[in-house]
C-alpha cells in the first residue's frame, strides 16, 4: 500500500473554500427562487437561454449538455418537461439522422424573453451589485481558469 501525503488546506484556504461553497450555493438558490416566480427552474432557464442564442435556435442535445455542464440524462429530463409545456420540440438531426436536436418554439422564445428580464435583474441584484467591478472581473477570470483546468 502506497501512502501519500495530503497537502491540507491552510486556514486561509479553508476559509476561502468554504466561502466559495456557501456563496455559490446561496447564489444558485436566490437565482432559482427568482426564476420560480415566472415558472422556471434555473436549469430550465439556462437550457432555454442557450437555445435562444444558438443558430436557428436549435442544438444537438449532446452539445447542449456539454455547454451547460449537465449530464445528458438530466438534459433529457429537463427537455421533456419543457417539451410538455410547448416551449421546445425534439427533431432528428438532418446531418446524420442519429442525433437529436432540441428546437426552441415560438412559445419558448416568448417565455425565455420574459424570464430573461427577471434573471438579469436577479443576477445584477444578487451578484453584480455585491462586488466591485474589479472583484466581478476577477471572479470571471478565476472561474474561466477553473473551467479551462477541468477541461484538460
């Protein structure tokens, strides 16, 4: 059996780590609570907003799952809920016939447009206005570095 030495977090690192965990979870709850007032979960809104920005407002479900960093099965369940509400529809991918495209419907475009106003105000109130512009910029850079590191 090979023993390795764990490099434990320093007190300052532990404090920062726990602040990140609690802050990020609290932010997700606050954003989700605000979106629930207009009938969406944060996961549903994120999926719809990414579709609204995609060419032809359609994406392969596998690419959408990768983009929003969710499992394919979770995206499938979320898409099914949204499809039952008439906000998206699934079609076969014309380029290969095997993939499934998720397409935003007209009703979905209207709904995501209304929800976007609530979401942007919520992000501004719960995140942007809590930080200085420098802190907000640093947060974006830090999270991009983490994302890039996890891709490798």
